[in-house]
């Protein structure tokens, strides 16, 4: 087993809500340990997100991968970001999930051959999430005691932050495989080679209920990987957002379709996207759609 520390690319998926992205990026600037690359995977946001990216670019060396707003195409823009990435380990994280202090150190510890990572999350209520944004509360720094004093109703009990009884870790082969509660894959951590082996995310996920992360996890497991959890420091803080109206009568979510077959590779994934872009893909230029091509915003 290699002990080399992988270079890491963090991909933040976003659509509008620049004030929320601002919090996640602030939290990333305070992560300890080796440097890492950050790419904003933007599914067609307006200029508000671009302004936030420019604000944090000097601190994080950001890349901004953008595609036109043509509906819910999160899976496609995540693949675009992967094509632009330089790291050999990917962390795909939603822009409304705030990483706690110690997050990157936990990810690096859990990034082991033969596994991919996910985590638990603490979903914060509407009122408190509004306070976090308005008052710029540094919730990623808060200890369990801070939560009990400042926002006890948000976490219910300290066990949500300090799940001492849960011993599942990717380095403990004697423990059961990890599955996030409610299949809520708040982030996916995976080696580039494993991500490429399953052909990345499936761009046929065109609704939130299609479950692009669940679909990817199913295929990663089929490829022979186990899902692991890096412990409490990797738990993310999920800021409230209005529920989407994505459900369509008679629509079978794509991840459910994947469960019923034996596919390992995405049907429309990394290879297909690279071909769509004419093979002219590099870390300096990706983006656009079938009708246009836009560079990484640097």
C-alpha cells in the first residue's frame, strides 16, 4: 500500500446563492495541512457567484468552471470540473455544505486505496441558516460546547457532532462499510483513477431526485471499492435551502435504474464530455455546452 499523500482537488458544486458559497470558501481558507486545489463547478449562475470567486481567489487560487443555465445539469458540470482538475484525489462537495475545521486533514487520512469516502451531515434550520449568513457566524470553528451554548436546537445532542460510538473508518477492515444516513452523500471523496474507471458522473441526471451522487456511489461499489467515513471532523454543516419541486410523476430516478442493472460506467460521463468538447480539454480551458464553449473563469 502506497503511503504517498495525494494531491487533492476540492470541487464545490454551486448554482446561485453566492452568500452561501462565500461561507463555504471562507471555511476552506482555514483548513490545515498540505495545500489543495479548489474548483467552483457552476451550473449557470449569474455574476454574483463570480464576484464571490474573485473575492477568495487570492486566498485559494480558485478555478471557476461555468456552463450555461439549461436546467439542472449538476452532474455534467462536476465532470467538467474533473476534466479541469490537477489533483489525483477528488473531493466533490455541495456549495451549501460547510466543512468543519479538520475536514481536509480527515479526508487525507481516509484517502486510502480500495475505498471512497462520504460523510454525515448536520442539516441546519431555516432561521439559524439565515443568521449564519447575515451575521457571518464562523460555525466551522465551533466545538460541541459552542453548539450546545449558541444553537442547541440545531444539533439536538452533542452525539451528532461527536459520534464516539461509530467506529466505521476506511482503515478498519473489521468494521461494516459506511453508508450515509438517508443516502445523503454530502460529499464524495475518490481517487482520480477510480473516478475515471467508472466514467465519472452520469450527465443523464437531469433532476435532483436522479441522485447523481447515489448513482456514482453505486457504480464505485460495483467497481470493487468500499465506502468509508473519516470520522467527526469530516461531518459537514448543511445550510438550509428551500425544497425543490423536482419530483415528476412516473419518473424513475436514474440511481434507481442503475440499481436494477449491472453497469459500472456512466452512460454519458467523462469520455463523452471530452469528445463533446472536441478533445481540447485541459486544466486551463473547459466549459460550455453542445451549442457554445466557455473557458474556465480565472
